[in-house]
């Protein structure tokens, strides 16, 4: 049998692949299930494709919209400043006062740019039944998960879905990685 062994991927390609796969598994339940199934099975090694037939690596996702939203949350609510601050030495009252300001600004920004709806309509704490084959990207099972469903349990969190997102158009010369410019008072 004339079977070629696959050529190992370079380190940075593997790092990028792990990063992309991590987020895909986190946000795509169907993909996560396929990865889990593939991990359980141990297929024979695939033959290496000739260099001209190797598929191109997926293009990295555009992070501009995420950076824009982070910049908006920083501008309106100083979210990044709050999260970067070490609050362990502050009193609970000081943290609470700062959290109110951050919450008010970020809530205003979120409502101005995103429309959110709940995934489940039941009240939190209500008993719910999930049919076999439910959408795992919409509902996360927690606790002792066994079997294939239907599942009965208590709704702990209703979940959120973005129904619309309205971000300003990014100017071509704008560096989206600058979430908040340094400020110099003259």
C-alpha cells in the first residue's frame, strides 16, 4: 500500500487553527458535536495532498465589528478602564458606585447599537422540556447531563440573541485596534 503520511502543520498555523476552532466550538453547537465525535473515533491517517492540492487555510474573521463595539462600550461606559482596574483594594461601596456608572453607560451604548431578544420566553425558574435534537447553540445543558432527550429541567437563564446590530461604518484609515486613544490635556 502506497500511503503517504500527512505533513505536520507549522506551529503558528496550529495556533491559529486552535484559536479559530475554539470560538467555533464555543458558538456552534453542531460543529462542537462533530469535533467531539471525531475526537472519539481514530480514523486511519489521511494521505498527504500534493502541495498544489492542499486547501487554503480559512481567512481569519474580521475583528473590526467586535473592536468597534468594544470601543463604543469604552467610550460610553468606560468598560475597558473598569475591567483593567484592580478593584481588590477598593471598598464594596466604591466598586458599586463605579459599577453603576459603567452599567449606565454600557447599557445606553448597547441599546443604541444592538437589539437583543431572549431565546426562551419562559420565566427563569420555570420547568422546561427540551425535545431530542434541540438546537445546542441556543440552549446549554448544565448539571448532570445523561442520555439523548427529551430533557426536563429548570430554566436558569433565558439566553440572549442579537436580532440586529447597527455599527458605524469603519473609515478605511481608522485603526480599529485602538479601542480608546490616549488623552493628553494641554
